[in-house]
C-alpha cells in the first residue's frame, strides 16, 4: 500500500477515526521495515521509543499492554538474532 492510499483511508470524512492504527503499532511496523533493510541502528532507536511509550502508559486491564509488551520482546529478539547472525557471517 502506498503512502497516498494510507492517508486517503485515514483522512476520510465518514466520521470514522482519523487513524486506524495506534502510534505504537506504526513504530513497530517501522522497526520491522528497518530490520528488513538491515538498518539496525534505526531499528534499535525505534525500539527505545517504543519502550518509552509502553513504560509511561498507565496499566489498562484490557490486555493491550500485555500484547504490546510481548510484541516489544519479540522485536528485541528479532534484532538480537539479526545482529548476531550478521556478525557470524562477516
């Protein structure tokens, strides 16, 4: 999907929420994109931003926080694995 398609969906005048994803979800998507392009420094910075967002929010009992934390842990594991796989091949 192109950025134009995304902005058209988000900015529709139908009274629906302007943004369909949480900011934390978009940061996680950007993290995976950085990993896919082997830009590990940017990926790490995005993880730090995501950690900041998740640790400052108050606890909500709806389960979103747990899923967010699990996604954050999985992202850290992916970055660790990519860095260590790369280091072993060089």
